[in-house]
């Protein structure tokens, strides 16, 4: 039954429910909404992470994106003892090696000789600091847990806001109208109309953000509903410490037709397998969820996983991250995602101004 009909059938209950939800929406918006706005603003900046990184360090773009096996071998030998756990191969967007370390720091290396070009940590790099704020509230697993709860509250805010806005029959256009004055009416109409018109963007950004925090649960639910199999664990094999990097890299490039090698995991001592992340044709994820594993001596392929051939539920789960960061749909989608990050701040400000003006009238 539509809300208007339900309220008409029981006006007392409808008024009490509306008053309770209005109170909840107000105070949750002024409290949790502040955190939601802060995190969303950081997300707007992070949409352009790679662009800003190249702008701040233009020397990073002055290289040819060549993945040389000898350079890779040197990087692993030099930096693995320092906690290097994986490396992004040079690509057109960022034509250098990008190393990820166990402590969360990153380093960028020249593709020609492996020389260190830039070392980044959350203490001295604003973009990494914002990323830590956006994903973990600067608080590790505890911060991530708080952020997850805030995400559910944000979804509740969107749901209650939609309920409170929902018009009676024949009042849709009137309910969407923006008013210039008086101030109480202006801030109310700007708040509710912008929230409703841009609700799909807000829902997409919020739901995918929550989905990333609870990725295991979301994946299990999606695969249960729509099919799919688990992502295979990294391959393991017996072997020595020596890795035939030229043969390994060459065989990995042929491991999955029409795919692009994106990231290599640094093998542990004595491992007989080298695991790669690859982006198969048609994948949205910028790194790819597909995998190729090669024997350390370069003589055999141990594992090939093509994420595009998995079930619909698995593919939907893989789409959560690229949808959240605006990696789907080209530059237009990137700017739309950035806009979505600004909306919670706009709703927070207009909601606060409405509350303050209304309170002043009482």
C-alpha cells in the first residue's frame, strides 16, 4: 500500500511514525551525516588519485611502460626483505613499477633500471593519508568497523529521507520544486529535492562502499543468489629460491589470451610459484580479478582463472570496487562519481540550515 494511502487509513499512526522518523533522520543526519560527508569528500579527491599523483610528480609519466624481467628480478631481490609484497607492472596510465609494502607504504620505481623515484607513506603523502581516512578512518580494523556501521546508517538516512519526501497522489512535481524563500522553505526544498533527484548516485556510492567493507558477506550473498564459484587461492608449489624471471614473465603474458598482466605477488622464500593478477578483456576492475600462476622455473602454467567466465554473482561482486571508484564508463563516470562524493556535504549543510531556521522560528 502506498504511504499516502496507509497514512490516510490510520492518520494517528502515520503522524506518529512520520514524527519519529523525522526526528531520527534529523539527528542521525547531523551526527552520522557529518562523518558520511567527511568520508565522501575524501572519496571525491581519491577518484582522481592517479591524475593528482602524476600532476604532483610529473617525472613519473616520463617513462616508457616496459616491464623488463631483469628489472623485476632486481626489485624483488632488493626490496622483498624490506616488506615488499606486490608490484604493479608499468602501464600507460602510470608507466612505472609501483610497489606495495606490508606496512601500507608504496614506492615507485623506474622501469628502465628499477631506481627509486618516490617513496610514499600516510605520514608524508596527502593522497595516501586521505585513502587511509576514506577506507579505515585512520584507525585500522577498528576504524573500518566504525565506517561499516556508519555506512549502514547512511543507507538508513537515504531510506528515511525518501519516505519523508514521498508525495501524495498528484503532488510529485510540487514536491520536487525548489523554492527561493522564505529561508526555512528554501533549505528544506533544496535538501529534499536534490536528495531525491540524485538518490541513485548516492545509493550507488554508499552501497558499493558498504559492499567493499563487508566484501566476503556481499560476495557470499551474491553468489548464493545469482551463481558463481569462489576465487581460487594463490597457487603454491615446491621449489627453490631461484626464479627464472624472464621465462616466468614471458609465460605469464601468454597465460590468458587477450589479457593484460597487472600485478605480481612477491613469492615467499622457497616458493615454487609466481602469482599474477591479470585484467581479462571485458573486466571493469582496473587491476583485474583474473589470475595466472607460473612455476618458478618458468616451465609450466600452474593455474589460470578467468574472472569473466565465473557466474553472475561473482561478476557482480567483482564490479563493486570499480563502480565505487568510477572506473566504469570513462571520464564522464569519473566526474559523476566525484559529484556523488560532494552530495552528502550539500545535504548536511542544507539540512542543518533548515533545522537552524526552523528552530529560530519556534
